[in-house]
């Protein structure tokens, strides 16, 4: 009987070091794409932003499967789709309330630093987004026996993302 490469059990069966290496590789790839996007003026901007937005969702889905290897395919799909929706909700919310929370940007400081602060903030925001997604999805998967707690944990992701955007 052939073994499927997309088997969820293969993720759950990885040892800690291999799993951490897999997640680290995905995050480093996303970080490299983010740096490339910040440093280059490219016509692929929209496509790269979409790929970069998938990195936290992929990491979160892998962490979810790792902590709940018996999850059905529909459950994993729903969790992944919620991750995309959570990013969209957080982005729209930040667009609406962000200027009121942050205040006026200092244009002269951005010009003097060559926008280094803005680039650093964007990279930090990416890393914190991955960490928040991984943490909340791991918590939701570990609390799967308590469905309400798990659902509330996943529903809190966009709220936490807006708070993270305000801090970073």
C-alpha cells in the first residue's frame, strides 16, 4: 500500500528537532521573501504579499496537526481558512483604527533612517504574527476536548493581531 506524502500522520510522527526545523525553514523562507519585498521594487509585490500571508497560516496548520493528529481533513481546512480570514479581519480593522491608535508618523525620522524603522517594524510584525498564530492554534488544538474554549481561542486571533500591530 503506497504511503501518501500529504499524510497528516507524517507531521505528527516527526521528532521535535525535525518538526522545529520544518517550521523554522518555512519561517525563514517567509522572512527572506519579506526582506526581498521590502528591499526591492518589484512587479511581483501583490503575489509575494499573498505568499507571505500564507506563511503564518501554514505554520499554524502544521502546529494544529502536530497537537491534534486525529483532526479530520475538513477541520484542518476550516482552521486554515479561518487563519486567512483572521488576517483579513485584522488588516481591515487595523486600517480603520490603526491611525487613531498610533498617531501621526514622523516623516522626517523615516527619511533620516532610510525607512529602516519601518522595515524593521514590518519584519518584527511578520515574526510576531507567525508566533501568535502558532501559539493560539497550538492552544486551540490542545483544548479540542473543550470545543467552546477551542473556538474562542481561534476567534481571539484577529483581536490579538490588532493589539500586536498597535504595539509593534
